[in-house]
C-alpha cells in the first residue's frame, strides 16, 4: 500500500491536472484510489512538512541537482476529492 500510495502522489505532483490513478495501476497494484486515500494523505502531509518536521535532512538531500531537486517541486496543499472516486477509464 505504501508503494502504491507513493506512486499515486508522485504522479499527482508531476501532473497535477491529470488523475494520478488509472485502471492499469489499479489492476497491477490491486488497490482502488479510495483504498489509498489515508496513506496518500499522510505522505502528502509529510511532503508539505505538515508532519515529520524531523525529516529536514532528507528534504535538504533531495533539493540537490544530483536528485533533480525533487524536494522543491511545488504541490497543491489539497488533494482533489474526485481522486478518491473509483476509476472507470
């Protein structure tokens, strides 16, 4: 579940206007988007530093060009409610 949630959030950060979950991911991961809601929310909070303030060293590490500055990618403070609906595509 943790891996599927991380993929979900990464896809949201990279393409915020596109639904991050699709039928293929659901088939492979065996999780529906609604199954991932709590875990994705927790990881999202960590990314936004709303939880886990002790993770500053990790954030600093991933701000470097070696890691393509992924810790500096902007992300919406809220996840759209429509993400938790079942995928029909």
